[in-house]
């Protein structure tokens, strides 16, 4: 399984970004998917979860109401829509499936 994140970048406070995680696995639709993030000097933490069929989603309290996780199983892709970004959201964002991790994509929120 190979996971490739993209969509990160520099955004101003209050702005939005959409992250993408493309999976190279034939059975993508059987995997629950996760987004994590790791800020400088801090541990990696769970941001959002979506079940294999997309029917169940959950979020960390610090992103609830601002971030949305969704997936397109036909495209083997999971997304993280991030709105109302602030400086605390600055981190490297990773997607995860089972024991597999992507390489991460940097998100920087700064004016």
C-alpha cells in the first residue's frame, strides 16, 4: 500500500485548504482511513477518521466544525477539507491506512 498526500501549502489565518491522499491499493474501499498531524516539537495526533464505506466519521475536538473528512472510493482518495485555519493548525499532515503511512504534506498558517 502506498499513500501519497498533497494539497498542503501556505495559507493565511481564516483561510482554507483541501488535502488529498491517494492510495495505490486495489482494495482501498476496505480500509478505514485516518488523517494525523504533527506540529514542530510535538507528537503526532489524530485529526479525523472515516470508515471504509464513508458512513462513519469522527474528529478531534480541536478541529470539529472546521474540518471535514470524506472519501471517493472510485478514485482511491481520501480528502481533508480544512476551513477557518489558524496558526495552531500548522503541522505536517499525514494519512494512514492500517499500518501504512504517507510521507506527509506541510500546512503552514501564517500572515
